[in-house]
């Protein structure tokens, strides 16, 4: 438990430990390796939340992969998406004919993932897959499925391991539920 967050949050309750995250990242990397065959996939991280997950996933792949990022705006400093997704930083690599894996921290409403997948799909990759560390289906508003999922979570607001609340808590090595936030 982490108390005294200073954001009106009573406490953070451990949900996924460092060890559990490490195990799932290794398993996800193995699945991506199997699907990529001998190819060199391009991992496209969605900033900012996925950067820690992407770094660990890249290391766990244990083989060459290229990395790029997109940045979107939809949450701001709120606990719920605004419903509007704007791409504020686009990929720089040529995705045509490549195996692309979009790396997302949380698949929640599906809005961000759908916008990114549609946007990158117009770049004509050979394959386009989605890898989500946490899949929260309860608030799904747009039909989208991840090809690789670390953890399924029914509900709850989480932080840590790159995932933030008002730009705080990204540094935590595990994932916590935030009590007092829907």
C-alpha cells in the first residue's frame, strides 16, 4: 500500500506485482516472436503510458525490432477519456509491408486503439496487431480486440509501471488500483 499521494487519493492497493508483470511481458514477447517468425517487427508505442511496457517488451523479445511512437490526447488530467482522440505525434518509420505491433498500456474504451489502428492501417503494413498490457472491457465503447493481452481487468482505475494519474505514479514498478477514483 502507498499512502499520502497528495491528489485526494486515499491509497494505492497492489494489483499486479513486479514479478507478475515480468512473467507476462516474457510470455507476450514469446507470442510476438512466434508470430513474427524471422522478421524484424516494428513496435509502435502509444505515448506516454506505454513507454515502460514497450521498453521491457523490446528487451524480452531478445532480437532486433524497430521502435517508433505515436502520441495521442484524450485523457488530459482526468480519470476518463474525453471521447475525442487526436494524434499529436505520428510515426516516422515507413510501415508499408512491415509487421507492426501497436503497444498500448491500457485498452479501455477502445477509442484510442481504434483511431491508431485505423490510422496505421492506411500505411499498408503486412500485419498490424495490438498488444495491451491491461484490457479493461467494462468501459469498452468501440469494438476492438487486442491480439496480445497481459492482464484482463473488469474495472478499477490503475497506476504504475508507466501508467499515470495526472502525470503522477508512472515511476512505480508494479501496478496499483487507486481507491477513490472510479
